[in-house]
């Protein structure tokens, strides 16, 4: 008799293929994988989900993170496993606003990807639906640790502290070099533009000293020549309208109007879609009304003051004072130089 009370005995093993020891009389026939006449049963060990294994800190308190945890609800007093939801916080909205200001319209492609990563994880009790804890999905380890980690949602970047210091130093050097490089450049965001003295230099003279080909050959010479001969100087030239952008003023966002202009000869003969000059004007200026009436491809005469030289193929920036449309391309105007 087996210990479990079953009177069935195991069948005798066979010896060799096709030969065996005869079973005792009255014994039931043996079947493979069973006790004689009694099917075997298996007890399957129930395994707990690894995600619900309670995580505790040094004080024995549960650690609320991005996965459900076993806790005793502080509101209903029952032992349960939390369920989680993702909710937006002020950090989520702040990051999205910063991306909109930095990337402009390109942020429409980035924000939908970044937005879920900055949501907070909220743990609820499944019985009373109370909020047990709220945790941010963005975490940065202390600078005192030898190994530092930066987590965004389920993504974690782990670096040794010495590499973090090295990368930070490299970024600071690059940022400082860029600031020093652009410190001498004129800013187009100044509040007031002053009209400078008139000069008789032509567009060909400007191209020779400050054109794109000269910039590729010697950018330092271009900066020096522009500051000595053209900066804050007013020219009277003729050009052709590439397109006109109206000024925009909304809350703290102020954008000046601009006439993108083709000159003759062009800086980029093979690229017709690139303008040579940008003539800026304010919405309240007297020239704004005349500038808004210009049509694409129309020739016009203008008086403008140089503000900034274009770099790396960018259009040269001027402050517009006067504009006069020309009837046809063969019109000869006293505002020559183009």
C-alpha cells in the first residue's frame, strides 16, 4: 500500500527490448507514465508575477515606482496590489512649452514622442480607488554617487561620474567658443534702427568684398570688410521681390516684416529659391504699407541700411527706409547700383 492510501503498485520494469519479467498474478496492466491502473497527477507550483513582488526600502516600506506593488492601503486597510495610471504634471507642460520655443514648428513632431515620457506614475488602491503615491518618471541620481543615472520613462542612461564631468566640460567649451565667435555679430533684434550715412557702393562692390564666395575663401576678411565699409551704411539699390512676409505681433511674440529680395547678379545663380537680401521693416513704419503692396517677381528700388552680413549662405540683413516699385525691368532709376 502506497503512503497516499492507494493500493496500486508500480509495474515491474522491463528488461531489454521485447523481453520482460512477467507481472504477478492479479496485478493490473502497467501503462507508460502511470502507476498501474492509477493515473499520475501533477501539482503545478503557482508563481507570482515578478512585477507584483513587493519592493521595500531599508525601513521596510514599499517602494512605489513604475510597476504595481503589494501594499496595505492606508485608507481601507486591506492588503492589495496597486494599479497605476499616468497623469500629466507641471513638468510635462513645461518641457513641451520649452520645446515649442526652441524647435518652433518642428516641435509638433517631437512633442508627441516626449510627452508620455514626462508623465507621472500614480498608484491607486483597486478597492477604494484612493491615490496611494505619485512618482515622477524622470529621475536624476545624486552627483555624490560614483555611478550616475538619468531616467526618462523606461529609458535609463548610466554613466560614471567622471564621464559626466568630462561631457559637461566639453559642452561648456563648445558653448563658450560659439558665444565668442558670434559676439561681434550685429543683432537683428535691436529695438531701434538708426539710418546711417549714404554710400555710393554698388551691389557688385558688396559681392566682391562680402559675397558668399568671398566668405568661403576668407570669412574673417568678410567680417572686417563689412564692419569697415558697409555696417550701418545706407545704400540705394534695385532688386526683384522674391516674397514678402508680413509683420506679426502677438503677446510677447514680435516679428518684423521682411522683403526677401533677389539682386542682379545673384549670389547663387543655380539656386533661384534663395534670396540675396532681407529688408526688414516694422509694422508701424511708413514704408510698411508700400512694402505690403509689392508682388512676387516685381522689380523695385529701395533705400536700406546694412545691419548684418549673411553667413554660410544666409541672406544679408538690412533695415528698410524707402521703397518704390518700378514699372518694368528696363526702368532706369536714380537709385542705381544693382
